[in-house]
C-alpha cells in the first residue's frame, strides 16, 4: 500500500498560497513586471526576495520530485510520461495557451511596450509569436508558446521530468537504492545535509555567468537538482529525520543570509547583476544564495514533518485545487490589479484589495467552472472524478446472496 505523505500535501498548499501573496506584491516592488504601480517599494522588493523567493518554486520542484518517486514505484516509465503529459502539457496548450496567457500579454505590452490598441486587436499579434521548437538561452523554447507567463513552471517541470527520467530509473534500481542508503547514512551526522548545497552552488557558479536571460539554463539546472533531491529524499526516512534535527539551524542560516544580501541591496543599492561573472564576489554571492535557498527549503520540510503530517478536509480540497489555482492565479491577479493600481491610495491598501478580491474569485472560478466537470478537470490537469457506485435495487440486493 502506498504511504501517504500529508506533510508534503500541506507544503504544496502553503507554497501555492505563498506564490499568490508574492504575485500580489509584484505590482509594488522595484523590479519590472507585466503591470506596475506608480509608487514602488525597495523594502518590499528585498523582503519578498528574502522571505519567499529563496524557497517557494524550489519547494514546488522538490515536491514534484517527491511525487515522482511514488508514481514511478507504481507505474512504468511510459505511463509516467503520459501522466506528465496529461498533468502539464494539456493544461499548457489548452486553457493556458488560448485563455489564460493572452490577457497577460495584453497587460505586458500595455505597460512595457506602449501598446494602445484593444485586447482583441492584440490577439493576432499574440498568435503570430508562436513558433517551432528551438534551442535558445531559455529551455522553455523547446516547448514553445507565444508567451509563457507564470506557466513557465509547466514547461520546466515537463522537460525536467523527461530529461531526468533515466537517472530516476537508475535511482530506483538496486544499485541506486544502495547509493541513496549510503547518502542517507551520511546525513545522520550533524551538518552533512549541507552536502546538497554543493551541486546547487556549482550549478549557479558554472552557468549563471554565461546566460543573461531570465529563467535560463542556469535556472533549469538549479530546479532540476531540486527535483532530483526531492526524488532521493523520499526513498529513505533518514533524510526526513535529518531535516527535523536541522530545522531551526536552517532557519537561522536562512535569515542570516537574507540579512546579508538584503542589507547590501538596501544600503549599497548593489545586487548580483553588478558582479563581474566568475569574480570572487560573484562566486561568493552564488554560494550564499545556495545556502539561503537550501536552508529555507529544509526549514519548510522540517516544519512539515514535525507538525503537518495529518489529514484534514481542508487539505483534501486544497491539495486537489493547487494546480487549477496555480493556472488561474496570475491572470486573475493582473486583471484585478489592472484597475486597482490606478486608484489614489497607498501600497498596503492596494495590495490588500487585490488579494482580497483575487483569492475568492479564483476559488469561485475553480468551484463553478472546473471542479464539477470531468471534461474541464481533464483540461486543467486534474484526475477525473469517479462516479459514485449506483445504489443496489431491491431485486439485486435480495438476490446477492
């Protein structure tokens, strides 16, 4: 019987809520986005980049690796890939491509390209950007759509699932299991869990300086490592025990690294883009960022393992709703924010209004349009709802014995 990890289900829901909050703040930080408020806050930028940015997508990829461990235990590789297609590519190329991403393109060119036409006049321009798969600095061009928006996650996760499959198959073998058991034994010693920082830091040091594009191959390798780590740590309970022992130490490391990077940004107005690639400061920044990210992820895993390994009706509902919520959330936030940021009021009030309107609106759309209908569930990457068994008739009940 397959073990159910309620803690990872809770963490998936928590990560989704964190992404929702983060995107509600994006109107107001100092980095470019699809829509920007006239007044912006450097302090908000630093806070969000320190408290949410280091772990939230990393945790999503790691938890996807956890789920892949259980899926590959119960089905062959071909079925696993078909499951990935249904879960990721069908939503991307249906509801994402035709419904959720075009409004984001409109908001983006309205803000950043001086576009003055209507939404419907923009549609031919959107579809004209669709091209064949090709290799660029960004891996998502291997699964092209005119504008990835927040659905880059689906592109990355499918490609990572595909490319790492031979490694996942090896790790499931007897030799792979022995290697994992050896690593788990090492992690029983204090501090050894930070060995996982080494491949993460090497990925950033080696590739970040070579690619200027956002979400480049450097990010792809970074997230792929987290995905594989999630697969590995699910195979042996000793990893979870090690995370629980190191949880508060990791919280302290996360906050110390955040303060170092944040103060440098606030006081000196100097971010990582100012570092010469492969210089001492560049290498040091990538190492610190890797320690911060891994420490934040381990702290979240430790909290989940200690306090969240229980079931609840809210978890059953929330865990099923995570993917549709993710698909909906950024488009809805942008649509609401498009009007709110024009109002004459402070950042905090605008943020609260955007969040308070967007959150229930997303849930209403999910509840009324998606959750109840199997055709729509399939398009949104959800499992189909099974029909309840028919109640036995008097005749069938009387002749059953």
